[in-house]
C-alpha cells in the first residue's frame, strides 16, 4: 500500500506529489476518487498523477500514472500498449492528442518506396 502525498501551493500555482516519501519529478496534476458502498464506506481509491516533460527537441510528453489496480491501469496493461512502471504502485500511460494519433495512423498507412 502506497502513501501518496499531494501538496498544492495556490500562490505559486504548483503541484508536488510524492509516493512513500519519493518525489515524482515533473508532476503537474493529481486527482483522487473514492469509491463508496451504499453505507458510505470507502471500498477503493483511484489515484492519478500526471507528468509533463519536454525533450531536447522541444517535444512535450505527458504521462498519466494510475493506481496499479485501477480499471484504467488494467485496461492499458491488457491492451498491450506501452506502459511505464518506473513508479512503484503506479502504471504510466503516455497521453497523445487525437491529432498525433491521426498523424501516426496516416503515416503508417502510406506505402514507402525506395
């Protein structure tokens, strides 16, 4: 079981997230959702942490991390898509915009001649 700490500084408009005392680099957003039974008792939690990095070429990459047992994480693992497991207890999924997906599909469909 992970201990996740989310610190929000409203003055500087920053978010800092740590898991078991280890800071998550480049964290930009975080969310928590509690599942409850009919009596109001918490039966589960979904935790999501979002990171954003920019490589040397200026390309931005956004990775969304979900609690390992969450439906989003299970679906990503089952689909065979690339997942990141560099943070204990979380599964990362690289987020792509619809435009990037459309471009990838178009380029992949084109015949290449040499």
